[in-house]
């Protein structure tokens, strides 16, 4: 498997945690303090994945940086909901 295909598979795999968005929205605090962040979360993941997809092959370092930022965002959203 060449590097471009591997990166594209990793981009798709890194986007999968956003599928838990409805569950996260249901577990959000009732006061609405995190609701804006939760609604922006899937938008950010889609835009980030699109940018990663466009950069694949030409700017692989940027792809890795965006992928790490996306994974950190997933962790931050989970912490926002669970803690």
C-alpha cells in the first residue's frame, strides 16, 4: 500500500469518532454551556478531513499535523462531555 492510500485510510479512520456526536449531544450538560462547541465539532472534523484529503501527496507533513490536531480535538470533546 503506498503512502497516499495509507494516509487516506487514516483520515477516514480518524473521522469515525465524530459519529458519536448524537450521543455526546444527549450527554451534554443541561445548562447549554458546551452546546456551541458540540455543534461546531462535526463541522471542524469535516473541514479538517477535507483539507487533509486535499493535501495528501503534496504536503504530507501538513496532513500529519492536521490529523494530530483532529485527534486532540476528539479527546477534548470527550473530556468536555465526560468530566
